[in-house]
C-alpha cells in the first residue's frame, strides 16, 4: 500500500476509526511509559497522539451522521 492509497483509506469512515484506535492505543502506551519514567518527550507524544485520536473520532462521527 503506497501513501496515496493510505491517504485515501484514511479519509473513509473505517479509516478514521482504525487510525483513531491505533492512536488511542499508542497514546495509552506512551502515557504508561511517561508515568513510569517521568520523561517529558513521552508525555508530549502521548498528548499529541491523544489529540490525533480525538480528531479522527470527531471526523468519524461527522461522516457517520452526515453519510
């Protein structure tokens, strides 16, 4: 799968959901690591990934409601 296909997939309902869930999982992972180590870069990455999750879920809900 090349970048154009990945971008096209990401803009679908299922793509927003898949990417959102992946970002949520990674956010949880880095949040757990950040709590244990206190590393600022891990905190920052966890926050950035959670924001990405929130954006994808909002786009998913918008696509579902507006078909």
